[in-house]
C-alpha cells in the first residue's frame, strides 16, 4: 500500500494535529523501553540472588541482547514485505509478555526466558518504529522526530534507577517488571490509526532476499557465546570464542549493506557509523562510574549523576540537529559529533589526576553526549535519505544491528582489558589499588577515543561519491546498494 499523502504543510510541527497521536505514541513507546533498560540494571542485583542464579548473572543481560539481535532482522524483513503494523503489534505484545514472565519467575531459567522474550519484543518494535518514521514523516520533520526519540530517554534515565531501587528495597524487585507490563500496549493504540495508513509493502514492491533470518540466528548465537565466554577464564572460553568467530565472519557481512566493512561511500558507511559511535561512547561510559568510585573515592550515587548529565547532553545535541534553522550540512554534523565524542573521552583521563576536580567528569561527559546526540540522530536521518522505501526495514535493522554489535564488541573489549589487567595487578600486589590500574583505564579510554576519532574521519564517506554538497537536512540521494543476501 502506498503511504497516504500528507495533508499538511511543511511548517506543521510533529505535534500538530496531523502527527500528534503518532508522535506521542512513538515517544511513549521509546520511553517504556528506555525505562525498562535503566530500571532493570538497578533491580538485577536483588532479583538474581533471590532466584539463586548468581552463576547466570551475565545471562540476565546477554539473553536480552541476543534475542534482540535476531528480532531486528526478522522485523526488518516483515516491515519491507508487509509494513510496520504487524511487527509493532507482535513486538509490544511479546515485550509485555516477557515482563510478566520475568516478574513472575520463581527460578532463574524462567527469568532468563522472560528477559529473552523482552529482548525479542524490543528488537521487533524499534525497527518498526524507524520504518514508521521513514514512511510517515518527510525529510524536514524526521530530524525533529529523532530528536524527540532521544528526549524520550531523559526521564527514564533520571527516575528509572531511583524508582527501581525504591521498589526493590521497599516492595519487591518483581514490581519493576510487573508494574510496567500493563502500560506497554497503551501507546500502541495511539499509533495504530497512523500505522495502518502506511502499512503494506512500498509501491515499488518488496525486495526478495534469502537466508537473512538464518544468518541473523547465527549472528545472535555467536554473540551469546561470546558474552558467555567473557564470564570464563579457561580453555572452554577459547573454544567458544572460536565457534563464535566461525558463525560471525560469514554471517555479519551478509546482514549489512554491501561494502559496509570497507566503508563504501553512502549508505554502507552510514550504517557502520552507528556501531563506531555506540562502541566508543558506551565503551568509555561503562567504566566512568568505576573510575570515579575506585580512583576518586566517590559514592555510587555521585558517580551515577555523571551519567545523568550525559542523558541531558544527548538530548541537547539531538535537538540542535533537528532545528529547522540549523545550517550545518548533515555529514559535518556527524563528523563534528564524532570529534566531540573523541575529545570528551580523551579528556576523561584528566580525572585520573588527583588535583583535578572529580566534577570535571560530569561536565566533560555532558559535552561528549552533545556530540553523540548530534551525530547519532544525523546518522538516522541519513539512513532514510539514502534508502529506497522498499529497503527501509532491512536498512533500519542493519543500523540497529551495528549499534548492538559495536556496543557489545567494545564494551566487551574494555572488560577483557580491565579483567586481565586486574588479575595481573592483584597477583603482583594484592593490596595495590592505584598505580598500574591507572594505566589500565588510560588504555581503555585511549582505545575508545581513537575509535571515535576514526569515526570523525570516516564520516566524510557518508556522502555518496556523486554528492558535492548537502544542506542542513538533506543529502544527495542515490540508489542505495542492496543489503547482502
């Protein structure tokens, strides 16, 4: 079905009468997913011991991401063939069912099944939301919609951990899951009329692809094996890493646009940029609270406040790229955003110096998050400028997959570096808490800063070869290369 023509003028805002219910539904859905992400991490230390499953603690997180990776591809295929309505309904229902299953679990394995179900639902929904944005909003409104989606993370980032902590301490950790489940389907009712209007394959017809779902299953299984291997320090871990490599090497390139791993100009580089940004930023962010607690003696609460500033900075950057008066070409927004992230990560090393105020971390990370918000939202806008309608679902799935793979890979790499160094330092000097560990943090921050700096260079390749310039909200559009099949 061809999308219904928009009866509004270009000046109509995303909260005008034409778009109000759809925009509110999208933002509310993202908010619920964000709240779950922020709250669950707080509740997990209570939930897992209560279920007598400490040996499976890591799986409470990895099971979510593993099934989410598979769902991204499944959702993309359905969106391109049938439209976004079915993935939204399946994803929201599955996500709510996972919350109920996890909240009612009496043992660890049912709890993990609930987390895996949540992950699958979240993966289905997020790709369908991207496709809905691509089909429902024109190129002038999409930057503002992506800014609103970024803003949807602010409130959950601030109140999610607090609410979850209060529930876990004074009621039960189960309410973190059960209390959210009844509300998940509410925003879907706001979106459905608009989603029905743009449902169905594009007028040009869907692109037929083969073997993508089995390839996605192989990639998801490989990432699950890698995450499990990261919890072990024996021969089995090496074997699992080898099996994961055998699964990943042939599958991932075929799930991304052709030439993505070679940074081919245009869409392939746009997709990879998402993984570069996510890997560098979250790889550093994962260790920021630890640095503040272990090296500067801050409480966990004060260390966590540094991340709150990051959430606010992200929204500010996304808001800037979405302004109608922003005159910076979009590829430069990505390049500058990466440069800001690289600079911020490098400057985090300053807090390892004792006389530098610890509050510097919050300021630096807020500024770094401005760069992330600006670059990440711009990458999302570029995706739809360079994707034909019949590949919106597949390319949205590839974008989200790179986000997941980049985060898992570089957070895992940072964890491996820290774990190995910590073991060596503890063996050599059991009482030492500083000195060599400082160099460990510097190595981690250096790698993440270098990755973001590389992204600043690679951002020049998001423009197709034929594009000589692009405006603030447009990029020269060319036929996007098909995703490998």
